[in-house]
């Protein structure tokens, strides 16, 4: 049996999706539609595999210090010098978070989403959240709708479905991308974890981590290898028709990723603490508003869907 529990306190909304039979549980925040925790049941008790936030104050203080589990929309990762041109007009998107002159990680990472639907039955439970962006930032004056649905199913499977739409009343087409920025933790340091990524093409970045437009041959994580002392801040073009597209494991717990729809890119990042790994499913490359790599264009009334599945697995009860 699957159960949903919605908790509200002082404007801080948490939604728990729970598999009562297996003991697995996902926690979703109304703030940013963030995946804040995933508790995987083990013989010694639940283990949280997501590096999230403790409470509302912690979220407000730290969301821009790592962007843990942030929703990346309407652009992903970096926007070079915070500038782009659309339909012959130059825009500067410096209304949100800027680092070294470049806007980072979109504009919805701290948006308050509304819960518009919940459902539960014997095989799964889900919550659907929506945010209607009204175009109030001069750097992105294009209203659009973002709906995110989390579904917890059997055997530790979590499906995240995102729906973006340009209102039929819109005055123009809009450029848009989608992605996620979750940090996964398996205990200990990333140096001892194993990673596999179904890719042999890596984005070439300049010194500011902006894509040059070129790809370099790189299959260092296919087949899998131990991360070791590698520092990762790299983007990969995923190979088609391979599943899972990415696997992270420490030998005891594992996370598998299946890109169901429209996530052909994957970004990896090791934070300085090296106790977590950011694995980011992306619909486009960083700076797509300028380089066009994977960019989605929505005409008035058009919509697009993105979907990824994560499977959280306990491989051994040792450790």
C-alpha cells in the first residue's frame, strides 16, 4: 500500500510519498519542487540517499550554495555573461543568481509551487505541483507554466515528469530548457564509489565552463569505473537506447537513472566536500540560449514533456 502525507508549517510544505510495504519514502518540497530526500529501506533502518535541507531556514540560506535538487528552468547550468538574443532582441538575465558574470541554474529554483493533485493506490502514489511564471523578470519576460509530477512506485522506483507550456495567449515563441540538480550521497566519500555513464561524447568547456560547441571523445565511465580522486564538472551527450543511462554505487546501495523522455545530456559535479555527487539530467547543454545545443522552442499554445526515472536499490546489507 502506498500513502501520501502533506505537511504544512509556516509556509513550508513537505510531501511524503511512502511505500508502506517496502519502507521506501520520498520527500518533496513545495519550495522549488525539490526532491529533498529518498529513504531507502534496509535491515538496519532507512538510509537517505539525497543531500537535502533540514527546514525552511536551511533552504533559504543554502539553496544558492550548491543548488541542491534545484529545478533548472528555463535554462540549465550557465548562461554566458547572462546574455542572449531572442527574436532580434538582446536580453540580460541578471535578475537572479550570477557567478563570475554568468547567470546560473535558471529562475525557478526557489519558486513556491502549488500542489494541484495527489493520488495513491496499491501500486504507487504521486503528487503534482505547478508554478505559473508570469514573466516578471526583464531578463526573461516570457510567461510559461511548469508542472512537476513525482510518482513513487514499487521496488524503489521514482519517476519525475515535467510538463512545460507556452500559453496560447502568448505574444511570441519562447526558448526553454529543463533539468535537475540533485546531490546523491551513499555514505563516505565519492572516491570509493563506482560510476557508469552511457556516453562516449563529452562537451568541451572553456575556462568559464561554457561549451565551445565541440564534443570530445570520452568513454572513461563506460563501462563503469571508480571515481577515485577525479574532480568532475563535466557534461556528457548520452548514447541512445541504453538503459540504465547512469548508475552510481558504493557496493551496498545503488541509484540507476533511466531517461524516459527528452533528457539527452548529463552533467556531473563533485562538490569540494566530496561526500556527494551531483548527477543532473538535462534537456539541453549549458548556455543553450546562445549555442542552441538541445534548445526547445515553444510557439504560443505549444507544450513539451520531460521524464526521468530513478531506481534506488539496496544491493547488500553490509556497510
